[in-house]
C-alpha cells in the first residue's frame, strides 16, 4: 500500500508534477497570447447561454411560442454543451486538436448566423443546439492547452484568467442582451456572437501553435505513430470518460462542480423573474444591469482564487520538502465554499423573500456569492487538470459533462421552483447543496491520494 501511495504521489513531481515538455519552454508573451485566445472562446460560447434571457418575451412573441419553451430550449443547449466533448475529442485525435478547435469555432459562427435569421422555432432551436455541441470542447481543449504550457506553481493563476472568459459570458451577457433588445432587435444578440467567434478564429489561427506536434516531436518514431493510429477507434468510445469516475476523488470533484453550477445558473436564470416584480422593473435594460453584481464577483473570485490557489500549492511544497500533491490547492477555497458563499446566499435569498433591505442588499450579497463561488471553482478546475496527468483531457471532459447536466437542470426548473416554494427556500436548498460540495472538497483535500490508491487497486493498475 505504501508503495502504491508513493507511486501516486510521484505522478507529478515537485516542481513535480509534469514531465518535461517543449511547450513549457514557450516564451511568456506567447503563453499569454494563447491564454487570451482560449479564454476569449469560452466567453463566446458561454455568452450565448444567457444573453437571450432578457429577450425571452420578445423572442417568444416573434417566434409564436412561450417563454417556457425558450427556457426549455436553453436547457437543451446546456445538455448539448455537456456532451460536446464526446464528439470533438475524437475528432481532435483524428485531425489534430488545433484543427478540431478551429473547425469548432467555424461551426459555432455558422450556427450563430442560422439562429440570427431563424423565422421558426424549430430552426431557432436546431441552430442553438448545434452551436451548443461545440460548447465544452473550447473549455476542455483550452484548459488542456494551459496544462501543457504553464508550470504547476503558476497554473492556478492561468486557470483563473482562463475562467474570466467562462464566467464573464453567463454574467455579463444578459446585460449586453438587455441593451441590444432595448435599443435594437433581439437578433443582434446572435450577430454579436458571430463577430465574437470570428475574432476568436483569427486569434486562434495567429497565436495557438500545434502543441500536440510540439510535445510529441521527441516521441514520434514509427512505433509510436503506429500505436496512435491503432488507438483511434477507442477514442470514439465515451466509456473512457466514464471509467475515470471510478476514482472517488475525480467523481466527488465533478459532483461538487455540478452542485456549484446548479447555484450559478440558478442565480443567473432566475434574476429577471425575481427582480422585475419585486422592484417593479419594466425594461430588459434595467433588469439586465443586475447581472453586473454577480458578474463582478465572478471575475474577482476567478483571478483572486487563482493567485490564492498557487500560493497554497507553494506553501505545501515547502512543507513537504519539494513534494506537491494535486489535492493541496483545494485547501485554498474551503473558506469560500463553507463561509462566504452560504452566508451571502442566505442574505440574498431571504431579503428578497421578506422584501427588506431594498435593492442594494441583494445586489451586494450577489457580488459576494459570485466571489465565493469562483473562489472554490478555480481550485477545482485546476485540480481536475492535474489529478491524472496522462488522462487530463478525459477528466476535464467528465467535469464539464456533470457541470452542464446540473446547469441544464437548474435552467429548466429554477423558476417553477421559486414560484412553488419562494426564492428564500429555493436558494436555501441551493446553499445546502453547495455546502455539501464544500464537505466533499474538504474530504478530497485530506483523503484524495487514498481514494486514488483504492481506484488504482480496483482497476488493477499496480
């Protein structure tokens, strides 16, 4: 048992964790350009998930449907995003990750054009779901690239900036959508996304090198190439992603991300239905401005969480005389998920429920809820890219699958739940779910290696 544990602890060496790769030696300016490019594309894909929320009445009227139907369509987009990696990861193995990444951007732009000109609900839904099928690949591929080019002791900071894109989309897109639908037409929401996608394609072509080719150049002999070709068929088997959930630490980290996503999208999806009647707001523009509060919290939490994560890693490396364990960085966000997030959520929910404190109290508490959410999300995201270095793409894919399944669930159910039991009890339940995730995170931070050791024995990998 001790031998197995030592083997697991050394899977990433002290400075530890990653095997030397040519991509780690890229100049800092090139790494930062890659970071900007992959972060931008997460902004583009997440923009579409919430930008139309302030425009639901206008879209439903023009397409002769109901707002509930549009909300269900949005849940379908989340489901498509969750499963998108099962399509694009195998495509990346066939044609190369860089080509697959650029092809996905091109398809996203095309489907956004289709949604912008759609005159029927069926066409609108089809275009949005097809665009969603490119979704999490931008996040999985982007986070994998960051793991390829950044050393572990600065990786948390890089992931923090990477998450700025993924959290800015859901948070600020409704504000942009509110402005567009107030002064122009809801279809411009999708034309803006087309332009954003085009920028992403240009930056990807200019800045992102072929990292796979760069890192495999030293191991590109005939035997290695033959082995890669023989394994192509197994890459299309999604079972490879689910097998990794046998690792309890991977499963619990994924589940925690799902619980946090339930809160995040519940907060964003329900805002207009809560704030408009509570404060007698009549325009999409005014209600859309509310999203600035949690959005700013998301941004601050992402960046600050990344820095705190790296500092925690360095502290544990020093404590262990040079040994680093992936689970160490989870300690950095425990205060956020067990303290800041639940307290601010309760204040947000019950001041709205009891109609006390005016508009300022829920806005301020929404900021701190966003701060607490992303303070822990950063360390969990980075952890999934590090815990099984040889299979990091699959682990990251499993995380986003669970995360967007929960996101789809809350998008479709949060408003009916609020109507049934009230905003106070709805977000109290969400808070309890997040605290349960905090307990799971604490467990992983203390017993992650033991969990991984158990799974290794079970899978017969000793």
